[in-house]
């Protein structure tokens, strides 16, 4: 029935990336449930653990998320007591998200997550490292 081989699902890079992403996020779910975080909230926390505080614009740029997606995430993280949000003194249009002490302490509970995920993938670590580098390179090319 298919006329064009390039339209087969099995030949679509986007589908492989999508399916792999969903499967990896499934691996995170039970671990993150213990911390009361969703996967995207975890990504926000990763940036904040690196930087301590960040503008919402910077978070969006780092995570490739728009403010419409970030705002509800940040509200939930704030309600959970992991972050505080406030407007910049220099420019009240700029919203800053900053870790609370509770948010900083959560890092101790999360420190083993990458190792747990890597172990549960049942694959060669070097393959995973190479895949990440290749994906980062492609993403950088798309951003240029």
C-alpha cells in the first residue's frame, strides 16, 4: 500500500526520538514520584541546582520551553516550597525563580537519579554518552 519508503514509520528519526524519550521518561517516573516532582519539574530543578536562581526567560531558553509551559510548573514548585518567584528590582518585567532551602536540600535526595536511570537502561554507558553528544550536536545545529 505505501508508495514511498521514506514515509514508513520505521524510517522516521522523529518517531525513534519520540518513542525513546517517552520510554526514558517512564523510567524517571517512579523515582521522581518519591520526590513529588514531574519530569519537567525535575528539569527546572536541575537548572536551579546549577545556578541557584534564574530568570524565567533563561529557564525557558535552557529547557526549550515557553513561558506558558513554565509558569504552571514554577507555580507548583513554589507551592511545594522548592522555589520562590519574584520580580527583579531592576526590571519588574523579569521574573526570577530561586531555590529555597527545601529546594536546595532536595538535591541530596536526587543525586543518584542519573546513575539509577543509566543502570535501568541496560545498555553500554559509552553508547549512551555518544548518543547524548550526537543529539547535543544536532540540537546545536538546529539552533544556529
